C-alpha cells in the first residue's frame, strides 16, 4: 500500500511538471525594440523576443531559434533556418530589401533545452525608407512647410535672439538710438501684466542710445551707451537711462567717433550682453575701469560688466520673459543726424540662422521703413527727430 501511494504521488508530480512546462511561452516580440512598430525606416531592423517559463520552472533556456519574415503577399523575404543559438536580442535582418510602406508578418520558433518547440507571431510596418523627395515611395509628394516668401520670424514671441546693427553718427551730431522691444501687447493691456500698465502705442520700448558728446580727446572723455527702458514697469522713465555703460577709448575715441560702429547684443529672457566693434570693453558708468568680462556666463553666474537685465520680472529662464524682440526701429533727437545699416536678427543657437535682414542696396526699396532709405543708398538715414517703428 505504501509503494502504491508513493507511485501515485510521483505520477502526480510528473503530471504537474508537464503541465507547468507546457505553459512556457514566447512573449514580448519586438522589432527595433518596439512592439508592432509603424514607420520603420531601418534597412536591417533588429528582432527580439523573450522565452517565459511557467511559474516555478527551473533551468529553462533557449537552445535554437528560427525566424521567418513574409511580405504583405505572403512571400517569404527572410528565412533564417534553424540557428543553434541562445541569442534572442538584436537579431539583425538579413533578408531581401524591405519595401516602403509595407506590413511584414513574422514568426519566431524557439527550441528549449529539452527540444520542445515554442512559437509566436507578430508584425511590423516600414516607412518610406528613403528621405529623398525623388524616391519612388514619395510618388511625387511635396514637403509641407514654409517657402522663402513665408514668415520665418514672429517678433512678439521671440525671447532669445542675437541683434546687431551698424551705426554712424554724422559730424556735428552726438547721439542716436536703436529701439527694440516696443509695443509688447502685454504692456498695453492692464490685465496682461502684473503692474497693470496700459501703454499707448510706442510708449513701451527698450532704447540703446550711443552718446559721443563727451569724446573730446581727453582721457576722461569716453563714449557712452545709454540703455533706456520705458513702459515695462511703473517706475520706468523715458528720460532717465535704466543703465549707462562707459565705452573704452580703445573702441570709440576722438579719431573714430563719427565712423561706423557695430553694436551687437545677445538677449535671453531680457538679460542682454553688449559688444561694440566685436569688443566687450564696457562697464557701468561710475564703476571700475572697463575690463573684458570673465569667461563663461549664463544663468546662475555673476553678470558680466557689459550685461544688464531688462526683464522687470527678474532674471533666469523661470521668470515671465519680457524684453522680447517685438517692434524695432530708430530714434534721433531734434538737430541730430545718423544712419544705420546691416540690421540683423539671428537665432542665438547654432547655426545662428538669420531671422531678419533687409536689402538696402536694391534700386527700389519696399521694406519696413519707407521714407528712411534712399534707393541704392544701403542705409537707413534719420535726421532731426525722425523715428521709425514697425509691427
């Protein structure tokens, strides 16, 4: 009786083991590490799968596999045959060239350590397989996107940019200004800014005024760049500079004060860094003598001497950005004469693509500042209180 009971128990264990073993499956079939992916553009995609043993099963392992891939018509495009290998990850396709926009069913058969076969099936779809517009898969399709005549710059939303312009103050004159950041719509509606400002048109702006009135040849006679901010905060003044920078005589002096000078600014969320003629030898008026700024820069570091934050909300990328490009233009006071050219707005990020520039040498000017450009002159010319802004 005891032997019979033992035999019965052994049979029961064997039956349980076979039942568990039969429950092993092939799962997580993937192509390019995704399940049933769409739009694959890889010429030799990689296949992967997992063999999952039943709960409690020990020692299960793959000893061989067999992959078959078919096209949409049922034709075999790749048959590996039986491959003696435990590999089941990143098996690279080596069949006939895949066709574009085609669904490919595939199956994998696996043999385990006891010779039992396990199979599973899945599929993947290819994309166009060729980025060239002349590829047959495109069938004459055209790219959807902007052309040369389409708007590539929306100034009211541009918070990070590089801006440059060349300025020449005429003999007998001492100052002229470039304007940007004008007419931000948020500063014209009290419900759209925290200071509840409601500026009229052209009452909110940032103005960079080059002032050479003190340049007389003396050591102390330095040119200045006055930075005005108007209409951005209730404490702003259109008559008092927000910041004044002294310009080293190495850049502007008595011999070249009426020559052309290139002003460049890099603006990020209202924090601007200024160079003149490619040099950063500027410092806030009344500070120590001008020096080149330290290497580096950026958020979280000490601001360079040639930098100023014009954003009334604070500094850094986690503040509401003010000091966007918005409207740009020029300004000269009565009795003053100056000219500008090479006004250029670029993307700050590489490759620094040009977002705005005008051809001022064309025989007929049809740009943003009518009346400021004489045909073929190559310059915007301003005299006696003239101003120019655009939207």
